[in-house]
C-alpha cells in the first residue's frame, strides 16, 4: 500500500531523477518493493548525481564563455573594428540563408554554449539590435 508519505517521496524521487537524467524513471524502480527509507536513500544518490551534473554544466559554460570571448577578440584581430562588428561577422557566418529572429540568435548562442551565461545574456540583445536597424 502506498501511503501519502511514500507517494510524496516517490514524487520527489521522480523529480530529482528527471533533473539528473533528463527523463522520469518510469520503469526503473519497483516502488511496491521499496520502503520509504529505500526511496529516501535513492533520492540522496540521485541528488548527488544531479549536483555533479550541475557542476559540470557550470564548468562547461565557463569554458565556453572564455572560448567565445577569445573568438570575438580573434575576429577583431582579423579586421572587425569592435565587438559589435565581430559579433555581426560571427552571426552572419552562423546564419546562412536563414532569417534573423530570436530563434536564430538563441541557436547561435546555444551552439557556442553561452546561451545561459551572463555574457550570452548580454550579447543577445546586442545581436538583435544589429539587425533591427
């Protein structure tokens, strides 16, 4: 029998599992055979995996931001006069024959791994403004 306390623990495990693995554990666990203590132990294990994933994602974003800033500086060195021109050149190369819209800009930022970084959030409106004129 599943009690309210066990149901809440199962729900929490499902949420944390999704954070860690990107999908819910539909067929991973036999909840009927698990005690609340078992579920709580699994929550702790999966939470640790989720935290490790978060650390890796933050490190990747930091490295991506540094690499993209270096690319912008290199592009300036190749003849772009400033950051704005460098961003335009880089975005033009990414854009191809597509129309400029927020989805393309987000895709550009995502491609370089900087969409959710402070720098990515800073340059997103800059890129949009370049093409709005």
